[in-house]
C-alpha cells in the first residue's frame, strides 16, 4: 500500500494522481496529493514509478495505515529505488515517455496483484469470522 508522501520532495505535478488506476489520491490544495482512499490501493506501484521527484513510497506488505515514519522510509534506502531499478529515472523521449519500458512491468504488477489478493483474502476471512 502507499505508505508515504514526502511533501518536501513533491513538485505538485500530480503524476501519481493521474497514474493511480484505483483513484487512491486526491489533488491537495497546496499541490501535494492526499491519500484519500487508502483501502483502494492495489499495490501496483504505478504512483511510485510515475513520480519524477521520488516523493512517495509504496510499502508492499503494509496493511492499513502506514506503520513507518517518513524518516524510517527514507533511511531504508528504498525511496526511488523502484524507478531506478526499472530505468524510469533516465530521460525518455517526450513523445513516448517510458512506453517502451512497460513490457518490464509484468513481474512487478504480478507481485502487486498477489499482495493485494493476500490482503483482501485476510480481510474477507476476518469479516466472515467476526
């Protein structure tokens, strides 16, 4: 799930708002997006990939509200790592930014789908038990 938005890094470009397939974010009045619907996060990592300023972090195994502080997330060294590992931190032609790289996302998207499926199965079991 989306774990952190680092307001001090955010440029207000709203790329994460536009990239999120489940509309987790709302545009904030100060330009920094708001996590408005955390329960809709599918852990697809698209917001993190599209953020050119590395201003947010997705914690794959997180359930519910963020369990780590912004300082802890930054100290882990994972902020921006996904964009770097997939090559999205390099310059791309303006007419087709990173479209040539989507083929590489299969394993990442599959991992996100598996994480989301486990999270929802756990919620369903808890609902049925209680």
